[in-house]
């Protein structure tokens, strides 16, 4: 499975609607996004806690209302202009998760959506509660045979994973890992069945992949962009690769 990290973010500005549309056009099996909660309770696709890097705004995302954030530019900062994509007045507009899910469902083909809830945040468990409610509205709170879009919720926070298991028991969850938990023996906490180790961790401990898979887990690795990295992960037999360059990776593995 090849997942587009924040959309086709090597080509277009991350977390913008055109970046996700591009990834789907390129043939990605799924897309990945980060979500944060605005001051007035809306889930928006933004990675950083602060606005400074990816917009012309300043301060914390969580301190602003959706209306305030909607006045900012979230794509014009990037040198990735995507000259092959027609001009789009919404290119630099803040992307809400609601809008992203609607676009993915309208794509009309099978797609996976990996949603990472960002922690720590002063909103605490409100992030997962808002996410569960939004997924219910879209009919994506559990797998359905009639639905082509499937959602997996991820977090570096084991407590966030536990909350999602309680709020949406039928929904797959993934525990992201930057470092190897000292007590990890292959079994993941709170019912998670997908592990999300970083590429650097897998390079340092390649046997981790087989250990996790032997315990019945899938392994999705982030973020791999170069040919040697892709070859390394394919040889290890990982279940998913999260990349900024979905078109390149698909071509490289012969798809």
C-alpha cells in the first residue's frame, strides 16, 4: 500500500486540496493527513502546532476559529507551484477534514485515509471525540461493504489510540513510533493492530518489522522518498509505505 503523506507533498503544498487530488490522480492507494482542532471545534488538516511554517499567519492553530484560519493562505508559501495543475482559487485555502473526506469519497474508487490526531494539545480528548462524530456523519466510523473509502486513525499517543477504540470500536487504529517503546514485544497497546514506525527506527532495528507482523500487526512506515529507502522497505516486506512522492514510488515498484 502506497500512501501519500500530506498529499502529493513533494509536488504541491502539503495539506492542500490540490495536493490530495494530485495523489489520487497519481494512483496512490491512500492518503495521510494530520488533524488539529480549531478554537470553535472544527478539525483542520495542519501538521504543526503553530501556523508560521505553512501559512501567512502566526500563533497556535488551536487559538483560532475556523473563520479566522480561512482568511489565511496555506499554500502560496511553498515553491511547489504545480505548474501542470490548473489555477485554483482554493489552492492556498485551509483544508478542513470534512472537505477532504468529501473529496476522497467523490473520487469513486477504493481509497484508504490515514488520519493522525496530533498530541499533546490543550483540547485533549476533544480531538478524538470530534473525529468520531465527523466520521459518523460521513458513514466512515466503521468498515462497510458498500463504502469504497476506509479510514484508519493514527497517533503517537497511546491514550489517543485507546480513546478511538472506545469511540469507534470497529475502526482500525495505528500506533505511530518515533522511538522503540521499551516494553514492546510485538503486541501493540489498546487494541491497535497497525504499527507506524519511522523509517529511521526501521533502519536501526530492521527485525522490528517481522516481530510486529509475527504478532498479527500490519506495519506502515513513514516517510520514505528515495529509491534505496523504498527497496529496503519492500525487501523487509512492510505492509504500507507513507511517502511524499507517491507517483515516483509507484513507478519504482512497477505499478
